[in-house]
């Protein structure tokens, strides 16, 4: 029998109550990434089907955007290393190894959960700026969007992988 989705398994120890949905969403993504990448070849990971983004791109972008959004949630600006990684996410010549991407994704989720655990509920409504344009957000807005954005790309990963597996 398949276990229920992460959000139906109960509260996660150490995660503030208001941030449980963020942690649940990220942990669900972790499980889905491992399922999607299982036995996937480098060619399947890099294949752009019908001009759409590759499966590998969705994982790389999820890792990078999670890191960037958490940076903003801490009240920091992006570093030159983060900006360089952003430019490299959609490199059409990039090659991917499924096991390496899964390991990198796990590490990104671990870092996110460490930050979520350390986030005080009293800080959730603190103002934060996003990007060079200093667009307005809050700590909870950024944490929620980090989980939601990650879920969106992992959903796209799952669909892209199904199509890539079906093609010769």
C-alpha cells in the first residue's frame, strides 16, 4: 500500500505550526523527484519535447529558485554565484545525471527545511524585498511561494518524464 501524501502523515517535528504546509510540500516534492528520476537516462533528462523545457531543467530550476527565494526570505540579496547559476539553469548543452540531480535536490530541500525550522512565527509578516526591483513580499509570502513554485516545477517534471519515457 502506498503511504498517504506527506501532508496527511501528521505534523513534522521542529517545524513551526504555521509553516507545516511549506515543509510538507517540499518533502512531497522530494519523494516525487526520486520517483520521476528513477532509471531516467541523461538523454531523457535533457530532451526538449515540442520545444518545452527538459525534465532536467525543471529539477535544476526548482533547486535554484528554492535557494533564491530562501535568500530573499532571510532578507539578503542574491550573490554573483546565484546569478550565474540562474543563467546556467536553461543551458541547452547541459548534461544531467539523474542520481546527481536527485542528490542536489535533496540538499536544497534539506537547506530549506533547516531555514523553515529556524524561522520564528513572529517573523512571518516581516517585510522582504524581492529582486533588483525590490518588489514587496513577506517572510511567509516567500516561504509559501518557495514551496508552491517548487511543487509547480516538480509537477511539470513528472509530466515531462512520462512523455520522455514514452518516446523512442
